[in-house]
C-alpha cells in the first residue's frame, strides 16, 4: 500500500531519529583544548544505543562514488577563496597544473584540519596529482609567511591583523622555507602564494564547473570514488565523508 506524504515524512523522521540515536563520540582532535583530553569521557547513556559507524544523518549524503567536486559541494566550507585564486592564476597565464594547485591549495583548512593545512592538503591529494602539484600545495603555507620581492609577493597585511605584528614563524618553518627556496619547484609553490588572494570582489561568483577540464586533465579521479579506492590517503577522504564514525 502506498504511503501518504505525511506517512512518508514521518517514516523519514523516524529513520532520522533512529540514526541520531546512535552515539556520537567526537575524535580527540575536535575537542582537545575545549576539554582536557587526559580526562575520561563523560559516561554515555548507551542503553540500547549503537555507536555511529557510517553516514551521519546531520550531513548531506555523499554519492556512493564521490568525486573531488562532490567534496567541494557536500563537505567543504565555502570555496569562493580557492575558486577566485584559481581564476586569477588562470588569468595570470600560469600552467594548468598551477591552476589546479590554486584550486586545491586550502582544501584542508576548508574541510579537514587547519593547523599545518598545507601539509595535510598535500597529503590528501598526493596520490591523484602530479608530484609538483602536491609539492607546491605542501609548501604554499610556509611560503606565505616569507616575502619574495622577485615575484611581487609581500608579507600579507591580513597576517598582521590575524597573528599580530610580532608573530615570527617558528624555527621549523624558517627551515622549511630555507629548503623550499632551493628546490626546483620553488616557483610553482610561490605562484600559489602570488595568486592566493582574499581581496576579491564578493559579487563575482566563480563556479566549480569553470575548472572541470583542468581537473579532468590533471586530477586522477579514482573509479571507486575518493575514499573507496586503496590509495595512501583514501582513509583521509573517508574521514571527511564520515567525520563522526566511531572506528
Ligand atoms: Fe593556505
Ligand atoms: Fe589560500
């Protein structure tokens, strides 16, 4: 017998509440600082409840075989910044690989982990892009702290506002910068920082689809979907897809 729309809505709501009956335990890294990670977790009202082991119904469901763009659409925060950077890079006539680098450069800050986002972001995409692209993404973060007049790159005013005028990159970042400058791909990473702009026109909307061809040519989308292939970073994509999974 066909369900009425009310019954359907109730069934959906029931399914939702059943799902939410699952116990969600956030990973330590989400809460460390808000709470002392050394303390035991408060006891769970676990009577009859199961732990979250898959899709969290509070989030949009991802397609079975998620593509890079699906992550932009369903899991990442607003992507105007990276889209504007990629468009600027294209306008400035850099190679397609660097355009892709600009499109990807902040995905970790947008959808995974902020601290050391260049390193995390590079690791996420490493199996799917040219080595030069992941190298450039990995190092853009550190290069952002260091001016390079030859490329017209100044220390960002926004960093003075964000971190204070007296912020100095820590010694390991100084060393990472020193090494990066001597690397054959220094320019590729530097070009990401040159096109890494926040002062864009908020009225100009750039669609992801503007980069379909570039991504198609330079990002090896796995046929199983990101997260369900067996690459060295597929677990990271699964974690973004299912951020509250217990194990
Ligand atoms: Fe960045
Ligand atoms: Fe950026």
